[in-house]
C-alpha cells in the first residue's frame, strides 16, 4: 500500500474498475461504429501515450525562460519545441510569426484573442451560428445573448445566401461599412467550402478591421495545403488541435508534448496524403449521397465536411441523428441555411477526418453512404408510422417490434463493416 493510504501504483483497472469499464466501453463504441462527426478524429498511439505522461504533474505559468515556478527545464524545452513545430507545420517564418501553444482549447484561444485586441463592448463580426459559424464568434438570438463573446463584446453576424448556402460577401461588406467592426472573424464549424480570405482581407481593410482566421476545423487541411491558406493575409489565426489536425484535444501544458507530436506528424508526407484523402473522400461521399437523392448544401464540398438538408424528405436533423446512432453511425444534427431554430435544425453534418484515419477510401465512403441511405429510408418509414411528428413518438416507433429488428440488423451490418478497418492506437 502506498503512502497516505492511497494506492498510487495500481492501474486504472486495479484502482478504479468503474472508470476502467467506462473507458473500455467508449473504446468499443469508437471501434464498432462509424464516426462521422466532422470535428472529431482518431489520434495516434504516440499522442495518446503523451497524454498520460508525467508532464501532467506540472504547473508552468508564464513563458519558457520566464516561469513563476522552478523546475521548468524540460517543460521549457518541450514548449519551445512545440512552438517550432507549430510554425513549421504551417510553413511559417519565425521572423514573421510567433505562436502561443498554451490555450486549453479553441474557445479559450478565441476569447484570449478578443480580450487582447478588442476593448470591452468593442465590435466584432463572425459568421452566424445557424449559417455555419461557431458559438464563440458571438452568437445571440433576438432575446438572449448565448455566447460569452456576445455578452462582453458587441456582435453583428454575417450570413450565407439562403439559396446557394455560400457566404454573402457583398452583404458582409455592406454591413461592415455600417457596423465598423474592430475585428472580422473568418472561420467556420459547418461550412463545406473554401473561405475566400482575400475577399475577407479586402473588406477588413476597407473598414479598418483586424482579420482573425479561426481554422479550428480545417487546420490539418491547411497544414497539408489542400485548402486555402489563411496565413497569407490574416492578422491572427486560431485553431484547435484535435479536429482535422488529429492531435490531442487540449492545449494544456501537459498535453503540449502531445500537440508537439501531432505537429511533427502533421509535417510528414504521410499527413499530406492523409489530408488530401480526407478531402477526396468528402467529395466522393457527397457525390454518393447526391446519387441517392439527398440534398447536399452548396452542392458539395471543398473540405472535410458535408451538410445534408433533410427538409425535402420532411425529416428533421434530430430524427436522422438518432436513427444513425441506433445503427452505430455517429453524426450530428446541424442547422442549414434558412433554418429558424438551432434546437430543431433540418440538417446533419458529416465529416471524413476520423474514418480517413482508419484507412477509409472513396469506395468505402460509397458503402457508408449506402448504410446511411438504408438507415434514412428506415427513418422515413418510421416517421410514416409514428403518431405525431414529435421526436419522442419517433423514438417509440423506432423501438417498436416492427422496426427494432430492422434497426438491429442494419447495426450489425455496419459494425461488421467497421470491424474490417483498424484503429490508430491500440
Ligand atoms: C471547435 C471550434 C472551436 C472551439 O473549440 P473547443 O475545443 O470546443 O473549445 C472554435 N472555433 C471553431 C470554428 C470551431 O469549429
């Protein structure tokens, strides 16, 4: 027995079997099903190893060479290495760009930027949440300020054209001339197309705003040069590390070794191939879904994600999300251009980074589209047999004797298919 009456040596399995069981179950869930959440990925074993290292024991306030606490010699080396790799991964000249690798995640990174360069209640403009923006870009409704960004700053969103689903840059310019923002944010969580950073730059220059690119979703694709690069024209660029970049999900100092490993991996020719495959797979996936008759917003994708609108099928995003989850396909409901409610959106967002990390090719994504089509076809039958349009009734009908066996059958097919693809990590 170790000191203090606590077992400090035992494994999770020995010390806390309850938590160990949950980890095991989640791992099985990840392996068994098809992961299509566009903001998720499967990180490498090397990154997972770093997340469990002794660096987790340290406090390291300040910057390398200028810490509050002592004993930072290796922490400093680690953070400097991570900075170098961050610059190298995006091909940046250290004479021109610096990097802070300390944020815990994308949201605190954005908030740090806002507080640093915009005064309290200063004006910012980001893509509206229902149009594909992120909560931290200032989302509010007519009655409620939803994000902290909209509480502490004055936010005026820009929109996509509801017919094409594409960002309306003319309207952005028009609004920016009137609103005169201090900061314009070019970034998205559900917009499948390339951002026109040059256009953003021209608008920002015309109204005297700073330009922030939040490349959280696409940073892996930027590192591999398969989508537009924000660094050429933007003043500041923020990102998460756990989406298409495939690193750990946090910028905590302890995890930075993990970020550093992911950033080393992101510079390899293999990663470039990976990122290209991510985009090619998304395009193939989109074509396959269109061939099944689905409405793909903007007609396709330039990136890793697709947005499918189920309004033409009179299904909701929630019903499709729920049905897919029952057949071991994970994706999330999402607003489509023109939706009125963020709580009951008409679309589902799909992303290819995670399954591409498992080695999926374009033809495998055709198969995924086929499984989805079978699931959605079932969802339509379920809807037709459901007493009302409520999600509650939909779920009851799905779990009825009539449909549960069909759902289970499809789930087994999906899991059998998923089992043929190895996971990175063990
Ligand atoms: C995911 C995301 C973030 C925030 O990341 P968290 O890790 O959830 O804090 C910020 N901006 C954009 C555009 C994102 O997609």
